[in-house]
C-alpha cells in the first residue's frame, strides 16, 4: 500500500464518531490558541501604558531668574497631563509612597521643592543640577519599573533640553549685549586715542614747562640762600641794635627817674636861669671888648692874689692847722683864689683861642643867647618834653626788640625756605625727568590705544549679534546638539509583530507534538504488513504535515485578519511555515518512533532548549555560553531568523539558509524514522511489555 493512502486512512479514523472529530478540531485549533493568544496578549503593551496608574507629585515651589518666574515642576506636569504615557494621578508625596507600597500605583514621579531653584541656578555663579525622584516597587511589576526608566529618561531629557534652551538663550542674549558693549568700547577707544594725542601734546608742554621751572627753581634756591645769609647778618645787627636801644632805654629811664622829678619841680628856676644865661650872654656880648682887654691883666692879678694867699697860708697854717682857727678860712680863700686864677686862665685861653676874633665869639654868644631864650621859653614844658622823649626811646627799644625777634624768625624761615627751595629744585628736576618719560610713554600709549581701538573693532565684528530667530535656532541646536537620527530599515510596528517570529514556530511545534499524541508515528498496519520502512515513515509523517498545513493556515489567517499582523512577504511566510510544520512534524515523529513514550518527554525537552537558545526575545549573545553553543544546531534558531526577514523585511539570505537547514532536518529525521520503522518490524520483549507507557 502506498504511503499517501496509508496517510489518508490514518486521517479517516478521525471521521468515525463525534469524539475523534472533536479531537481533530482541537488538534487544528490548539496551535491557533497557543500562538494567537500569546501574540494577542503581547501585541502592543507600550500602546496601552496610559492604563497603568502612576502617582504624580509636584512639590516644586518655583523660583525666579533674571526677573522671570521659573516653574519647572508645573511645566513638566502640564506636559505629562497631555501625554499618553501613563494614567497620571496627582497626589501628595505621602499618598504616593503608600500607593506604591500597597500596589495602588505601580510607581511615582516627584518634582522636588527645589527643582525650579536648581534649574534657575544655571544662570548664577553656583549652578546645581535638578533631580526628578522616581519611586518604584518591583514587587508590583518588574517590567513596569524597566519601562518607567525609559519613559522617565525621556521626561528628564525633555526637561533638561528646555532648561538648556532657556540657559543658552540667555547666553546668546549676553553675546548680543557683549557685542553692543564692545562696539561702545571701540568707539570709546577711538575717543581715547584722540584724547591721548591731546594728552601727549600736553605732556610735552608740561615737560618743557618743568624744564623752565627747573631753571627758575635753581635760581630761587640760590637767591634764598643769599637771603638766608643776609638774614643772618640782619639778625645779628638787629640784635645789636636792640641791645643798644635797651641800654639807651635803661640809661634814659634811670636818668629820667632822677631828673624827671627835678625838672617837674624846677621848671621855673630853669627858665629863669636860662633867661639869666641869655641876659648874661647879652651882657657879655656887650662887654666883650672890655673883657678882651682886661682878661690878661685880670688873669695876672688873679694869679698874683692866689700866690699871695698861698704864701700866707703856708706861712701861718702849715703845721698849725688844728691850733689856728683862721687856717680853714685861709685855706678856703686860697682855694677860691686858685679857682679864680684858673677861671681867669680859661677866659684868657678862650680869648686866645679865638685869636682875637671877637666877631666869632660874639656869634657864639648870640647862638647861646638864642638857645638860652628858647630854653627859657620851653622851660614850663620841659618836663613833658623829656617824658615824651623817654617814652619814644622806650617805644624805639620795643620796636628794636620786635625787629630783632622778627629778623630771627626771618632767618629761621629763610633757612627752612632755603632747604625747601633746594628740595623744590630737586623735585622739579625729578618732575622734569618724569615729564619727559611721560611724554615718551604717551607716544607708546597713542600707538597702543590705536591698536586697542582696532582690536575692539575687530572683536566687535567677531562677536555674534543674534536676533530672536537666530537665538531660537541656535539654542535649539545647542540644547539638543546630538539627536538620534533613527532610520529603521525594516520597522516592526508593534511589540506583537516583533515577537511573532518567536511565538509562531513555538505554536507549530506544540501542534506537531499534540498531533503525534493522536496520530501514530508509525502505522501499525503497515508495520504488520511488512511494508517498506520508508513507506511506513512517510505514512506516519504525511498526516501530520496535512494537519500542520491546516494549523498554519488557520493560525496565520487569525493573526492577519483578526489580530492585525502585517507581513512584508505574506505568501513567502505562509509557504515557509508549511516547510516548518513539515520539519517539526518529522522531528517529533522520529523522537516518538525511536524512543516511544520517552520520546514525548524528549520532544518537550527539545522545545525548551530551542526556546531558550533561539534568540527569540533577547539576542542569543546575551545568554550563557551553553545556549550560544547549541544555538547553531537547532532548527528553531533558523526559523526565527527567517521569519523576521519574511514578516518585517530584509535580505532573504537567512530565509534560504533556513530552508536548506529545515530540508536537511526533515530528510534526516525521516531517514532516522525509517530506520526506526525497520527496527519496529521485529517484535521484542520490550515492545510487548514496555517499561513506560504514556
């Protein structure tokens, strides 16, 4: 009997009665339920995150920066309210903590009280980083915690970008301010250059003027030195004058102390005497001629009389003065005679000195007469005149003392002035040197200020001056300078599409595994009839292939039209899955045919090994070394890789490779099944009484 007919007879068994039909329907639907339900449950979990309750706490107090209010917390909350990320519940921090603990909320996001202040600090001298606080509880759900980290990183990035835009906008505004101020500085430098030019001319005039001043100060110093020397001499002379006037005043005051009272009492007598002298002088002038004639004779007579009295006195009184009472009178007479003789001699001498010039003597006597009369006239006021004269002498003495003191101070002052003039001369010399140095420096300063002005103009041209449009564009670039230019070559629109290459072969393997629970891997009739081993193998494999084709068609129809799986290569995907179903059927058939009841356990074990090493969820490179080692030798590894290219697109290299591998696995396991069929045609004690029966 041919293999297709044997396969048809095997399937025809399911038409006998309701239970076999129900079993066949269950066999067809089981992979559908397995694969479709799994994919449906995982189809788009990220698209339903808005159903996850999350606590939102805004404790931000706000802040101000550069006169503008900053409300970072409120801005973030407003943005989250309009997002579909989570089901946000605005609560207090305590409520959020309790909710995350008891499972009311999966997690919480808190804006701390100082968030705005920290964000605003970026414009100050001590910038700080703001922090959003996330509270998770893996006891509620571990995956939600992982998802939240991704979501909140995006929230943090958006908040950081907005804060950066504000900060950078202030920087660009500062650039404009700096540009304007630099332009003003350049204009000021131009003005400075002109002013320095004037200052240079002034410094040259100053230097020339100080040179002239140095010459004058030298002369001044020399002149003051001479004045100081003269002041020394003047001080000495004025002191001598003061000493002399003091002596004069002392003498005059002493004489006046004695004479003053006398003059006051004898003014009349002095006047009378003066008039007598005047009259006597007049009489003498009248008798001057007689006097000239009689003076020699009178002198001679006086000397004779004096001699006579002297002889009488010696003769009578020498040795007997105490005894003769006449001797004293004789002595007086002798002395008087001597005086008269002396006067007569004087008169005679006076007359002789005039050489007989009576006219001159007369003139002198006239002068004496005039002066005596004048004295007689002033005699009533003589005391007052003398007092006035004494007072004037005293004033003269006081003035001389003041002059002496003044000349001393003048001398001292001129000494100081001489020292100061010398210092002035030295200082002016230094000023002159400094002024010439200043003049030279002014030349350099003019050159430097010109370079400064030129540099400021150049700098102002290089400093950017952005308008609002430029600032917005540049702050946008600098706040987010590196963007993810993501280009998905073959995009999977949702989570389910990405996992379909993993769950579809899983369901087909389960379908094959369940099929061989209902269909015999080796047809007993063929075994009993002694049919060829390869016919027996094909007779047990073809019914499962037929069932696998139906399972694949039902599964893919539901996935496409009911759940929404879109395949880039739909026909290729279905055709490839027919090959997968045939391969999986051959593998499961061989395990059951070769190992009997234990083969079912091996089928399940092989499924587990393939699921963990196929790289259907995470890349196999992230798994331990054992799974990396067995990955290339298992068919599901190639099935997953091929389905990814067929469903989402890409090169077909992995598809052709998978087809070759699956074909090899199919042929190989069918050959092994045929070998097992040949062995099963020989009955043994183990077959009659198996150790394990399932």
